[in-house]
């Protein structure tokens, strides 16, 4: 999974042209991933201010507004890709425009096919 991180400062610091280029770069990369048959799924996420955090303690649910982590960076979106090697995934992550501004994390997805449901 290619996890895209952002922060309000990096986004606010982009010019309209840079934002347009970022959008175009994502569109182009998405098409390429589809053409190569490696894209499983992908999506941008809404602003962290719209998130809710759920905690259950002693069978009591508490819900709070906003993200759980107190951090400048937030998860802004993801691509789930099926690559033959970690190096292939790293190459795709390095081509994401977000890697130039904050970061793209590459994390293998656990195989849960052997788990009973």
C-alpha cells in the first residue's frame, strides 16, 4: 500500500499551478498503474477535521471529533498496488508527486487468506 501523507502547511504553500500539476500527476500515474494491471484500489481522503475517532474501554464507546494522532502530517490518500517486488512499489512511490512535498509510505499488506472468518 502506498500511503500518501500531507499537511496543511505544505498544501497551503503550493501555487495554483503546483496544485494543478499534482492533480495531473496523480491522474497520469493512476492511468499507468491501471494500464500495467497493478492498481487494486486508490482514493484520496477527506480533510482530517472531518474524521471521528472511536475508543472502546470497559464496553463503553467514546467518539471524539478529529484524528487520533496529534501530528502535523495526516494520511491524505492511498494506492493499493499489487507489485512483484518491494522495489517496484518503491519506484511507484517515488514517482508520486506527494513524495516531493511531504512523504509517501510503502507498507506491505498482510496476507489474511489463511484466517477463518
